[in-house]
């Protein structure tokens, strides 16, 4: 069976709308979440990050409208860049990690771009097992990024405090990602 035939067989095209700076799925929230742990279910709807929404658009699983106007991939990308100035490098990293088979969630509550879980993890509500714990926190940065030692130290200590590893994903001008683990070594 071809990829296109397989998509027709099992694929629904879900619908979302942009409300303020959020991408919201009002119907079939659970089904969209189950595709690959996309978004966060709040009451009866699902809120997607711009990265999650674009990834679903590219997979032909989601259609996004702003008002009555349907946004194609290019228009959605432009709108996502308005919502988040770091979107281009964030999406590059998000897509790369997803294509490598990792479960990627927003890292906002940890002050970073993403929380990444090991391959094969399927998150459930309630207490998590050790396998379901965040493996890495990932920050997507452009190639010419600069920061202070204090910023770097805070990021490393945060990762240690939540018992995970800090990864800086550097996106070069060609759109390739290089991953660096930043650790604190104590003598």
C-alpha cells in the first residue's frame, strides 16, 4: 500500500483555529492527541503549540483556519513566526527530533523550548513511570547565538534539578541541527 493510500485509509483531516496566539482543536481533541501525544487537552479542547500544528499540517493531519481563511503551510509558517520570533529554529529542531522517533513536548514550564522523551514513550495522565520521565530538555538556538556564563549555568542547574540532561540544538544557516549536551562537572 502506498503512503497516500495508507493516509486515506487511516487519516482524518482534523480542523483547528487560531485564537489569539493559540492553535485550538475543538472537535476530536483526544484523537488528535493520540496521533503522537500532540498538544495539551484542556476541558473539551486541545491546544497545540505552533510547532505541533505545523508538524501535523505537514503530515496532512491538520487544517488550520484563522477566522474563515484556511492557512496553507507557508501562510501558517509566516503566522507562527509572528507568534514566536524563535519559531524557525524551534521548528527545525522539533521536526528533526520527531523524525528521529522522539516524543517532543513544549518545555515552557521548565524555561526551555522542549522536553524530549525517549523513543517509544507514550505519555498517559497521572503519575509517570521512570521510563516516562523527561530524558532531555532541549533549547533550539541559531548558529551565532551568544549568552553569558550565568545563563548557561542556570540552564545546566535547572536540568540537574529535574534530573534530566540539557541539550543545546544549534541550527546552522543550512537548516541542519547539531546537538550538544551541556553538563556540569564537579571535581
